């Protein structure tokens, strides 16, 4: 699988570390234990298009938000996760 870094271009996925689902929302600090349990332990495993966080650890070290199809591994969109520009 190849991923698109907005700064470095297309690279092998071995240069990146997967950091999880970009759709998960952190609960408020005063949330109950059930909300924190769901945030930490419960994850969906969608089939199809999803948004994920990746870090280009063996490249420019940027955090990325990548939209891809989990069935075909096609990268649909790639952007810097924090609105940053290229290093």
C-alpha cells in the first residue's frame, strides 16, 4: 500500500505509523466512566471509506489525516492533520 504525504508525495506505507480513527471524539474532562471506556476501548472497524490519522515517522514526521477505502486501500484524500504547512 502507498500513502500520499502532502509534503513528500507518494510513499510506501512502511514509512508511516497508523495512529487510529480520525472520527473518534474525545469526551469532556468531566464525562462519566462509560464515556471514557467507550473512547479508550470501543472502536468500529468499518468496511469502506474511513478517515484515519497517520504519522510520516520515517519521512518528514508530519501528522496526516488520510481518507482511504479499507477494501481497496485507495487513498481518496490526504492532508496535514493540524492545518500545518510543509516543514
